[in-house]
């Protein structure tokens, strides 16, 4: 079950048709998902994720503090969780149709990863969160981690199918010209949307490289001592 919420009627009129077209491009897991399109840029999220974040995917249970205008949609009439996961786009992302489509598709792919390859996603998240500590001299950026590459490829492919390659290209060029997360958009610009990508196959070498560091983490979701840790 997927439910959208658009914070204003104007936003709904603008984005709901595109939302539907993006959804049609995905086979989503059988989990309850809230898709929240905002007109605000909550300070808490800016402080937590950085003011350049474009969107996020999280599980609702254990997400921690979220702004009240978002949190109120998490619960059903009995007070229990109405959703398992949430995809959230802040106001700065929803201003541009192309930016909203690209980011929504990106976060939906993370939702797909969560439902179809949970332990692989956990491994990627651990790598992303700890890479600087694992390898301070690594030249890798966040978008080099396999789960991000996968989401970027899917988002570019979906956005080009929904909006057309020219619209997507113009949006990317505008972000580059504005120096808005320049290296990220340059990397995105050079991606070939039709490139095949095997998330597990791409993740295994990363785990092999940083296995000692991953084993040292205090987490119980993935047993990296196992050869087939993803099972």
C-alpha cells in the first residue's frame, strides 16, 4: 500500500500526475509506504542531513524525531503505525518538477532495496556512514557506494522516461551552473541511464575490502563473518 501526501493543494495539482507516472515504473515491495511531498524545509532535517539533502527514505519505526506536520501522518486511528516506511521530499526539492521526479525515483529505489535486498542495503548504509572512519584517505564520495549508484541510475532512467531526456539534462545543467552539490550532479550527468547494475555483485568487493572494520561495528543486522553474509 502506497499513500501520497501533498502538503498543499497547489503542490498536489503540480506533482500528483508525475507521482503516478513514476510509480508505474516500479515493482514495489509489499510494505506500507507514505510518500510525503512538502513545501517546508524543516530545520531539524537540515541539521541532521545537511542543507543540500534532496530527499530521504527511512523506516517509520525508529526514525527518531521528525517534524510534527510529518509525524502526524505516521499513525492510524488506534495510535499504531499506519506505515512501515516513508519517502520524504522537502520543499526545496518539490519546487522543480524535474528535481522532484529524480529525487522521488531515487528514494523509491532505496525503498525497493529495503524490501528486496535488506542486508545488502544495511551493508551499504554501514559503509556510507563509516567510510571516513574506515579509510580516511579514500577518495570515494557518498555516491560511489553501490546502493547510491543503483538509485542514481534508476532515478535517471525513470526521470528520462517520464519527462524526456532534454528536460532532465536541462535540470542537471541548471544545478551544475548554480554550483548546487556540483560534484554530485556532474557524476549524475555522466551516468548512462541504461547501464545494468547488480547491487549485490557491486557491494561484495566493498565488504571484502572493509570486512575487519565492519566486523568491529556494534551491530546485529548483518553477520559479516559469514561468507554469504547477505543471506
